[in-house]
């Protein structure tokens, strides 16, 4: 018995030895942003001695790593944050608690206050936020707004396909109704509300965070957006010394080189970051070569603990050939083209093989801002941003009685291989004793824009109060000048004859014009905006609620330098008082579940182009223009666990008294225009987005949205000629509205076109521990109704519905050591399976596929990038 007990004792000792030798403990913790306390999702935690041993934070920022007992140095890393090392000793389970990572950018938190960045489970709005890591891995050569295409109710396309020509719709609202802000500064055009992404071609290189707030949004400034807002935070100044160099190549001659260098924050509180890039390519679409130079500079000075100054300058000087909106073709016409969907109808050559095109854009719009941040005390602060931009550039446009010869859809002069035959047009113009009847002009559009946003906030008990001012002044100089007579000896501007009643001068209307002479238009549009806003937020326990209001005055006037005598060239000023009231609340039912609701009412000024009936050549005002009214409500539910993030939103937005002035037929502006007031629309729908992380390395994302966007009522509209004059049935100009011809626009219950009303997406991303990551994304688009081509032909029926589309993208990234450098290699393939699908459509007179004009999406494209950090 004694021997048996001895043997059992020895065996137990032997069994315990490997357990002692290989004893393990679980190291756990949570990573959060040091300023916002938001969890950092997908951050890397690994051993300094072996970065193949590690893990990734879950959706709530938590992590767990099993290690053998012993001493280690743990590395905590996340793009955009200062890397942190932590010496630990494992002897059983080790809980590190909440670990705060500091932003790698100086002053980013202060910028976020000006930009009204929403906070998850607190701000009661529907939102989606993209990190710089996602942009870096998934953008590739796509247009910048396309990075948002997997966001609910967002529809983004390349439009004509030129460099920077992309467009975006949110909840069925186009660019003028989606507020885009960069570091809290609005960038929508002051005259038409549009955003031209080619002006911001280098934005992807400097974006620190991109947040889409659908619906009312959290913006405190007096910028009432209807569809939503896109808040882009750029880099500020890197807190640590270093930089990077990068190079990219892609399909169709795409090349990009860039550099980034930072001094870091020195002992005297100074820091500077500088970035530059050059991008060139031939373009996926035939004849869409481009070249762009982008730059970014930020200089920060931390005066003391209470005051900080930051100066930022960035821009992108670029030129690119393009396809215009007149270059859409019918589906059958596309099939006859040698280059199929890559075909560019304006691409061609003139005499002696000189490259010609009637569609080219060039622009440079640097933006400057000086920000001052003042921490008054523990409860109060004051942030002020002074900004300005100076834009210069324009684009080619066709002019003359036979300008349609230069359109992509016109085959009057075309070579056997399908190119536009500019040489033949030059010959016809040269032989015409009356001068050229089709020329290329430059539509010059320069502007000067200055503004100020100042926000004071303080905390009283559980209430945060924000208040401030929003001031902007803008003047846009617009003129056309002759760029190319295309062989003609001179040019007689037909527009001067059409508006001769404004300036009784025969020499003016019959003048033989040469290269550089101004034609068609020469005016300056002025916009003055002044606003004030206030917001109160209640935050206590599980409840967060807010109530805000804004009041603004918008003043418009124009100065015409072509068609009016000196003492008459300045129009009257017209003012529109606008206001907004909105409120909402978020309640965290538990640590997992939350619900929110918001409601708002806006009254906003109509855009400049709807106030002046023909803003290009007339001071005549639209007497019927009035404020547009928007009433919006939304409810939402959120689910948050370590493995699952989910959001469900229902929204309803009524848009009433929309000003509406448009061409009767967009393919033929000579047919005239309509001017309607009281146009109403209803946008409502449901949205679901989901993020699931079943293991530390696998992440699955999904979203689906279903919209029902319709015009509500039929309306009567006045008929105008193309110059904005009211006309009667015989197209004669009248001054009495009672004598003007009216048409009934049968638009009631017609679905609004131009954006897919049903979208869905599914993404799978797998992160290997050795720094290798792969992802595949699927996007589905359906119920895309063609935009109307001839509004007079809608007749109460929907336009043609574009076939649904299924598109797959793939991406891969590898982060590794290259000598002393931290290196990153990125690969991106868009439209992996080369799907053929329609992205943009304009309805024909019969609302069928046979007479619709369309653009197709790009086929398979690719890019590869290498980045070295030092």
C-alpha cells in the first residue's frame, strides 16, 4: 500500500510539472480614445518581441490575450493614435482596466467640437463613422464619396467618370441638400449648394475621420441640411516627429506619389505637419486624362494650458478631361461603340492631330483657416475659426448655334473609328463667311469666400450650453471667354442678340469676337450669410437630450457686367430670413440597448440660382421664390455588445415649397424652362446596419435600406424662355404673369429619380496576426428611377426603373517591418467580377429603357500602394 501511494505521488508530481512549466494567464483590458472615451475597435495588441503573437480589440474596445507566465512588453497600436507600450508581468490572470490612447494629432478634439462630431449612444442621430484605416484600406482609386457607398441610404457614383467628378445622394437628396463640412467649415457652393469633389482631390490623404449624419444631424451651426451632413475631420498636427512616403499605381496609367513629414510638438509648444502628393493617369473612360497636385499644411502653437492656435491650409490644383451630362447615350447606342461603356463622345482630334475636347475641367481652390481654442476654466471654453478660400478655374463648354456638334451624343461629325471629328468642324467653320457657329469657350468660375464660426460652451450642473455665430461672405465671378474658334475667323455670340432688349447697342450684338473675348455671360454673384445658433444638452445617467435653434439671414444680389448699362448693372438685394428648431433624446436602456428620437423644422432660403430666373444673364428675380420648409422626424434603436453593433432607424422628411426652375428638356435647353412654386416631396424609409465580430480576427458588416421618395402633388408652372423671361403660348415675352403660359406638371406620386431607393451591402474582413488583412465587399442597388429628362412628359407616372446591380470589391493590406521602416502594402480591386451595370439614367419621352440616356459604372479596376513610415 505504501509503495502504491509513493507511485501515485510521483505520478502526480510528474503530471504537475508541465502545468507549472506552461502555466498561463489571461491579460485583458479595454482601449478607448483619451478625449472622447469612445472604444477603439480593431486596435492591435501584440508583443514587442513577436508581433505575430497578439490580438485585436472587439466592438466594445475590449481585448483578451493568453500568455505564459513571465515578463513582457505589450504594444498597443491604432492608426491615428500615439502607439503605447506597457511592461507587464503575467502570473495568472492580469486585468489592465481601461487604457486611454492619445490622438496622434494636436488639437483634434478641439476641431471636433467646432465640427459637431456626434457621439455613439449619446447624440440622437443616425450616423456612420469611417476611420482613416478604413479609408486607407478600401478607397483605392475610387472617387472620395464612394467610400461611403456601403452606408445606409447613401448612393454614390462616378457620374461622367472624370477625375473628381463623383456625386453623392443621402436619403434621396442630392448634393445641394447634403451639408458637407471640412473641420466644421461648410464647403457647399454658396450659389447652388453643390460640392465639386475635384476641388478636394487630395482630401483622402489628410482625412482623420469621416462621419455621415443622416437626417437632421448634430451640427450646431446654422446649416440646415435636409438629407444629412458629411463631417470630415482632417489631420491637424502630428504630436510625434516622423512622416511617410508612399507610391501607388493602378489601371489606365494611374500613378500617385506622396510624402508626409511632421516636426512633432517641441518644448516651446510649436508643431508643424506638411503633406504633398501628385496624381496622374489616363482615366478609365476614354480620353479622360488628369493631373492633380494636392497639399496640406498645419502649424500649431500651444501657448499654454488654456490657449492654442492652429493654422491650416490645403488644396488640390488639378485639371482633367471629362464627359459632360450631355454625353449620356441610349443603351442601344452604347452597344454600337467600339469601346463600349468607356466611350467618350467628346474625345477627338483636330487639324494635324491636335488633341481636342469640349469637356475639360481645371480648378484650384485653396482653403485657409485659423483656429483659436480657449479653455476658460474646467466648465467653459470658446472656439473660433476664421476661414477663407480663393477659387480659380473653370471648364470647357460648347457655344454657338451649332454647339450640339460638340456634344458627345451628336454624331454629325465623327471619324470612322468613333472619335469626334474636330478637324471636319474646323473646316466647316473656316469656310463660313459668317464666322464659326460652334466653338469651345471656357466657363470661368472664380470666387472669394470668407467666414467665421465662433462657439462658446459651458456646463451648468448636468446641462451643456452651446451658442455662437456663423458668418459668411461670398462673391463668385462668372464669365465665358472664347478658347478655340475651331477654324472660324470670328464668332457672333447669338446670346447677345437674344438679350438685345437689355442693352440697345447694335455693335454689341453683332460684334465679331475673337479668342479671349467674353461671350454669353459676365456677372458676379454675391451672397451674404449671417446666423446665430444655440443648443442646450442634458446629460445625466442613461439620458442624453438636446434642444437647439438657429436663426439666419441670407442676402443675394448680382452685378451684370455684360448686358446692362453702368447704372443698371447691379440688381436689387433680396433677403430671406431662415430658422431651424430641432430636438431629440437618447436613452440607454441598458449597457447593451439604446433608443433615440429626434424632430426638427427648418425654414431655409431658396438657392441663388432659383432666385434669379436666369442667373447667367439677367437681374430679373423670381417673385414667387420663398423659403423652403422641411419637417423631419426619426426614431432609432441601437444594440451594443462585444461582438455585435446594430442600428435600426425609421425616418420621415417632408419637403414643402421647394423652388423649382428647370429646363423643360435637359437634352435641349433651347426649348425653354418652367418656373414652379409649391413643389412638395416626401422622403421616408427604414435603415439597418450591422457589425458582427464572432472572433478576434473576423469582422462581418452588413446594411440594408429601403426608401420611398416621391413628389407629393401636381403643380402649375409658368413657361419661360431660356433667358428667364415669361412667355405666352406663342413663346412671346410677356411682363404680366396673367398673360404667361402655364403648364401642369403631373408629378404627384411620382418616385424621385437619380438615386437608388433600395440599397444593401455585405462585407467580410479577416485580420491575420502577422499583419495581413483581406476583405471583400458586396453592394446591391435597386429601385433606381431615371432622373426626368423632360419634366413636361412625366404625366403622373414613374420614370423608367433601372435594372438592379450587384457589385463586389476586394481589398488586402499587409503591414510589416522594412528595415527601420514601418511599411504598409495595400491592394484594391473594384468591381471584382467586372459586372455591367447602369449608375446614372435620364428618362426619355416614353419612359422606357429604349429611349433612356445612361452612364454605366466602371468595370474592373485595381490599384496597389506602398507606404513607408519613418
